[in-house]
C-alpha cells in the first residue's frame, strides 16, 4: 500500500483550513466598502478578466461592498487609431479635443464598462454600469498642467482640452445601488458645470469615489508588485510620512510618484488604507484582503 497521501480525500480538509485562515480577514471587511481601480494588462487578458470578475463576486458574497472603477487607456488609443484621429501631446500629456472626448466616452462608458459588467454577471454577480454623469454622481472641473522647459526654465500652462478632475462627488447614487445588492462598475467620465464632458484620470477618479463613500480600502491594480525599495524588494507597508521620505530620496521615482501621491490624496479624503498591487497576479484582490501577508504595498496614515 502506497504511503502517498490520498489527495482526493485531503481536499475537504485543505479547503476547510484555507477558509478558517481567511475567516478573520473576511470578518474584518464584513459590511465595509472596498473600491478597486481596475485597468492595465489584467483588463486585456481574458483569463485574468474572468478571475477578476469571480473575485469581485466572491467579495460581494462575503459581505464586502465592492465598487469597481476602471480605466481604458490602451483601448482608447486603439480606437483613436482605427478612426484615424491623431493625438496631440503637450509636455508629454495627451490633449483631449472635442472629437477625442467623444471616443473616450464611447469606449470607457460603453464597450469597456459593459464588458466588465458582463463578466461579473456571468460569474453570478449583479453588476450595473455607470459613469460620473449618472445622477450627477461626479461633477468635474477643467484640469490644467504647468510644464517647465528644461532649457529655458520657462513655465507654461498647458491647455489639455476636455481633461478634468473631480470637483464634487454625490454618493447617493452609489448608496442606492449598494442597497439593491448591486455592484457598481464606474467609468471615469463626468460632466462639468460648463456642460462639457470631461475625461478624468481613472486613479484620481477612484480616489475621489473612495473618499466620498468612506471606503475601508482602495486597491490600485497596476502592472507592478507595489512600491519597491532600492534593491527592488517589495515594501509591504508605508505611512504617508515614510512615502514622502522615499519620494524625496529617490526610492520612489518615475511613474510611481503620481501613483503614490494619488494614494495620499485618497487617504486625506477619508480612505482608511490604499494598496498598490499587481493586477496580473491571479486573485490579487483576494490575496490582499483575505491573507495575512497581503499582496502589495499598503499605505496608511
């Protein structure tokens, strides 16, 4: 008789052990709101998209109140190219003119949003697609950027067209959806007081939503494991003060700087904790919330 364990007979015990280990973390988030900013490569790969949808449904079934905010930069770029619309850049930033913002809204609030809703519903959830326009959930204001010429040191205010930032968030629509046991999936498009439609950076939009609903966690699914130290190792936890110090000494650099700054802004708006983690890792959301070690970098006060 073989000494090899009976794998089949061990499955229930292993499953029970996994559930018992996760239970304290599941109880911690029971009834709490978790905002997940979804985008990057994970959104473009079918297997990862389906895994993400299952995770969101499981969160809902576990008593968590998930809210999904999504981006769609690659998809917008692809559609603009298909339509022959050339993008203008100023200081490395895309200018969103009237034609471009129409495409942005079509892609974000249309095809991408409904694709995510479809995936969640296919896994047994009840998702509903929204954007900042619905119920005047988000009011935007025009965003401008100041750039400095590296040679002359002259600063110039750049007009980015219909690029905005959240000015006001009315949480009543989100609360109404949550009461009906639905999962909001929100596209970062919103109206301005001037009547124009504005495209808003999805990270910034997610931070504004998370702050307005007093979220316990805001998760940024990115293409990197989180914040890394100078040796390339994952930093599991940071305070705002520590994050500022790492920016000052160059440990946090490049594109991670605006990401961390957005995390800090969300914390200042009332979010309890913000996590940067790798969305390409299957079940990253569950690993972060329901395991002791988490899966990314947690930033808190």
